[in-house]
C-alpha cells in the first residue's frame, strides 16, 4: 500500500486506493473494473472524506482508520455503480448505502446527480448534500474544491485538495 506524501504541509492527508492492490482483492469483478477511491483529509483533526467508496466499503474505512483518520463524509464523483454502489451488468456492488450502515456521514454530490444517486445507489435525498460546481468543502481545515477534472462532462464533479494541481 502506498501513501502519497502531503501536498504542501503535514496537515493534508491524501490516499489513492486501487481495487485489488489496496482493497477488494478477492472480488474478480472489482479487480476487472480497475477503480480508484481516494481519501482526503486533515491530519490535525483526523477528519477525512472518501471519494467514490464502492466494492468492499468496510475495507476502505478500515484503511483510513488504521491511519488514524475518521470518515466524516463521502464525495461521489458520479452515480455509476462502480463508484457509489448499485447494480451494473447483473452484479450488485456494495457502496455508499452500506457505508452509511457503519458511518453516519453526509454524501456530497453535484446537484445534477441527486436524482441519479437516488435511483441507483439506494440512498435518499435527505442523505445527500447537493453542491454546485466550484463549491468548496471543508474537511477539518483542508479545503476540497468540487470541480470536474479535465475531459469530464458537466455533472461529473470530483474533489481535490485546493493545494493540489488539477487532473487526478
């Protein structure tokens, strides 16, 4: 497991996690899909958000807790089942609904994604926090800008620490 060093101070926490390498290794479909999930947080407060927690979500929570972090929220980049859970190609994928059984936290999504999240991820509107593109989410004292990365159409936000260059 690799940990990326903080961007510009010891406060920022960032983990890039890959199916099979870091979690969901026993799930052939997860391995085949080659998904990343991210943890972004504030080391000083111990707060973090998980970006696109799907597949074996308890593994993701265990990973960040082993780093001394606590999941305080979710950033859902878009509603696809391999990113937030649901059903795809006849496979049921564990996601944010299962995560909420373990951790009581908000799910941050782009406003345009709310109806799609309700339809596909087995969550309700009251569990979602809708944001417009460009919104800034505070995770402890680390700010995360909710913008879509280059090459992604509108309606597909991603989070990135404000101090990190775009494009992940």
